[in-house]
C-alpha cells in the first residue's frame, strides 16, 4: 500500500467511496451524494489552502481510501485547529488503510504547524471510526446527542480530539497560524 497526495484525477475513484458512505452509512450527515464536480471543488478548497489530502493505493493502483484535514471553523482564533476526515472503501476496511491514512494526515498537519486535530464522527454507534481515532491518539471530547436525522432515526455526533506537535504546551510562535 502506498500513501500519496491525492490528485484531481483521483476524484473519479474517491467519489464512489464517498457515495457509498453517504447512501449506506452514518459517518457523513449528507443525504444526497455530491457529484464529481462538487467533490473536485471540495478537494481544491483543501489542497489550495495547503492542507493534506491523501489517498491510499494498492500495488495495482486501486484507490483504497482517502483522508484529509482542513480548517475546523472559520473564526480566526481556530487557526491552529483542523478537522479530519477519513473514508475507506468497504472492501479495504480492517486492513490498516484508515490508520495509515490518519497517521499521514496527522503528520502533515503537525508539520504545517497545526496544534489540535478534531474528529467530528457521525453516529456514536460508529465503533470502527471511534476505535481508529483512539488508536491514533484521539481522546473523547464530547457527545452531541441526536444532532442528525438520517435513515429514519436520530444520530449522535461524537467529538474526539488530539494534540499535534506541541499542542497547547507552548504559545504559538507564528501568531498568524499555519501556512499553506
């Protein structure tokens, strides 16, 4: 397995992984999957801001999953905090793909100067994602009960967090925040 930066031409292979998650899972609170143009727009917003957007591919160059991080919230005081996302193709789950992607995104954000990473996980029953985040050093930060409604039921949002680099143990040297 190879972890590498995603390219615009990867969006065609990323899209079906996300469509599966939207249509059959609760990790995403979207109801209708975006089209390829919208996925490309989202990819460009992340990469043009200098944040990591990575893919995992196997020896046959089959895309197994993708992960990225971007700004947690738009307000300036959040400038050192990022939110992560990770999606793995159903046939590639439980093979270490998610963990490899997460570790690479964590490393990329730490190198960029980010200090905190937040995971906003759809569904408190999403044991796989919660376990993945715990294995990557995230701790529980909160539960927002019944914040989503999908598949005819209310779904919780799980918040998890982990420090990056020095975390909050020192002041930020660059007051302007991480650079692209």
